[in-house]
C-alpha cells in the first residue's frame, strides 16, 4: 500500500504542475498564431499594393485599383492612391485578424511605386 500512496502524491504533483504551465503554453501559442497572422497580412498587403500600382500605371481607374487591392488584401483593406510626376503610388493598409488581432489593434501597411506607363493620363491625388 505504501507504493500506491506515493504514486498518488506524484500524480497530484504532476497535475498541479500541468495546471500551472498550461496557461503559459496557451498564451505562447496565441502569440505565435498572432505573429503568423500578422506576417500573412503583411504579405497580402504587399502583393495587393504591387498589383494596384501595376494596374494604375497601365491606366486603370481609381475605383478599379481599389477593387484590385481589396480582392488581394481583403475587403477591409484601405487603399491610398497618389501620383507624383511620372510615378504612381498605391498604399494598402489593413488590421490584423487572428487570435489576438481583436485585442491588439495592429494595423499594417504596404506601399508600391511604379512608373506610369500611359501617357497623358494624370492620376488625381485624392484617390
């Protein structure tokens, strides 16, 4: 009986240690998932800004460029369009979703500049 009583105490200690460590492991997992969501959002924004800048340089309208950016980066993405001389710039920004995206207000952005291809068409700065 003495051996069984000792095992019961060890099992209780292991359960207590697990109960203490579990919240730390869950929090670490949540931060890893949030970091992954932020990385994925940043990649989507960069690709959306590049696609929007290419379309704008070809002479697409501002509303078409906004549609391209939102299709690539998500419906919640904001689009900024500007022109400076022979260059066009598209900026895409969005909030990070995921496990901690609701609690932590992360907003990421990406910009892309490219030379304007179509001649004689100036992009309005107000977008």
